[in-house]
C-alpha cells in the first residue's frame, strides 16, 4: 500500500484504504481482504464485516464466561 488513504476510524476491525484508484478493505493486521471499484461498495462491505466481527467477538466472550 503505497500512498493509501485510510477512510475509517482505527478502532474498527476492518477499514477502507484508497490505493491506486481501488478501495481496499483491510483487517487489523493490514491484510487486504477485498478490493472494490467504488467507495459506496467498499463502505457497505466494511459495515457488514465489522458487524460480523463484533458479533463473533461478543459470542466468543459469552462462551468464555460460561466455562
């Protein structure tokens, strides 16, 4: 990612990075999960991925508490 621009907040598990005319969704480790050709689609997938991540994280916490 050279010269990329981050378009979401750092506390989210997935963020959108603008890189060479593409909108890349990246995880916390910086890996590109997918790339979209437009900002709207990238933002839509970012919201869905962050919701799924948060739901899974919460379920994992519940499972740990019940042990």
